[in-house]
């Protein structure tokens, strides 16, 4: 009886924890830049689906305006926006729990971005890491300089209290807080809400062929990027052919010294949701071929429901478009209210 009671209490505690509200309002965005890969899934999309259960309100945007910082084919961009909506839904982002919308359908994003640009200093933008990483010979467009301000507008428009981001985006959240402070001081009241970054344990998935680089859909190497919609056979093949090293029976997590081996161990840990120590213990004394075989099978098993749902959604254009329309209407209602306040305090109305 005592054991049964303890089990019941533990179960009820887990239920309460699982449904507990931790965040007032979430906002995050993803660019529609082509086929998402497992790095996008493990680093952001899976997290979004889980975080929505712990927030009062969640806004997830397909940020097509950000995509315009590089040349885009109009037909391909429209396709990518729709396909990214399919991916979000397949990953578990639920339109009954979250607002899923296309950024450009809510014009207040660009409107607020202009106001914030006018109150931001050029020197601050030039010091941002994303600009320093660009080769001067690339001669990037002005949009690349200003896109952190558009990102700040995205967040501030919805009074987001928390933003799930990767480590590389933390400076952008700091900039958003700085922009909010500057604006609030200028108008003499706290209108814009300073957000906090949500950072979970980072899963930095590396290129399968050149593991010193992060996984990217822009790679030109065959079998280097593992896409969410890869076939099961291609998934097995890509993991099997992944670059490791000559220490076939020594499994250690050393990202700098052994990037290929470390990448596979990280993938196993992320997909099986166990610690790296547990992964290493599980495959201790076994050859790398065994790790690759079981990792490929694990990824296939874990992604099978997602891939099936993604295939279904891609054939249901009407439903997905309906989700985007409903999301845009909900987002626009919230954005319009904030924009009216901004117009009032800046003298535009």
C-alpha cells in the first residue's frame, strides 16, 4: 500500500510539473531557408514543441523578411515558407497551443523595426558578432547590418518575456534588451518588455563529412548533412559514412581532438535523451561500426513519426495554409495593439 501511494504521489507530481507554467510569453523565429536538418530539429524545433506546454502564450514565426538579407527566388521562397510551416507542425508545434505565422503577413514587424532603427546607434550594430563574421569582400547588403533590429522588433512587438535561442543568438537578445531600454528612456515610460534568453544544453551538431564545421544545408559535400526528410536508407548511409578517426575501439567525447567521434556520440545522446557518459558506457569496448549502426537505427526510429506526419502535411496544402492564415490573424491583433501604443508615444498619431 505504501509503495502504491508513493508511486501515485510521484506520478501526480510529474503531471503537475509537466503542466506548470514557467513562461508568460514565448517568441522565436526560424528562417525559411530550405530543408531543415537534424541540427535545426535538436537545437530549436524539438525544444519549441516542448516549451509551448510551459508558456501562457507562444508565438513562433517563419521569418521570411530575415531571409531577404540574401538573394531569394520568389517562387522558391514561397515554397520554403509553406514547407517550414509543415515542418513546425510535424515537429509538434501545435496551433491550438501556439501562434504559428509568417512574419511578412504582419506589417507591424517592419513598422516597429524602422522606429527602433531610428533610435539605435550605428556603432552598436557594427560591433555585432554576425557582422564581424562576414568577409569584408562579400560587401553585404544593409539588411544584414540592420537585421538584429528587425529581430528586436519581432520580439518586442509581442512583449515576449522569454526567447529560446542558441548560444550564437544570445548577443541579439542582449541587443533587444538594450534597444528596449533606449526606447523606454526616450518616451519616459516602460512600454517595451525586456526579454530573457532561454538556453538549454546546446546540441551543436557537426557536418558528417567535415566535423570541424557545423552542419549546414549549404554544404557542397555529398552525405554531409542529415535532413529531417531524408529517407531511412539515406539516413543509415549518411551515418555509416560519417567521418571519424582511426581509434576504432576508443570512444571518447573530445570535440576538439576527435570531432567526428564526438559528433556521433552527441547525436546518440540527443536522440536517445541520455547523458554522454551513458552513451560512452553503452558502447565501451565496441567498435565505431557498432555505434554507427545503432545510431542510424535510433535516428530512423525516432524520426519515423515526424517524417510520416511531414509527408502527410505536405500533401494537405489547404490545412497548412489555414494554420498560417489563422496565425497571422492572431499575431496581427496583438501586434496592432502594440503598434498603436508606439504610434501614440512617438507622435505618429
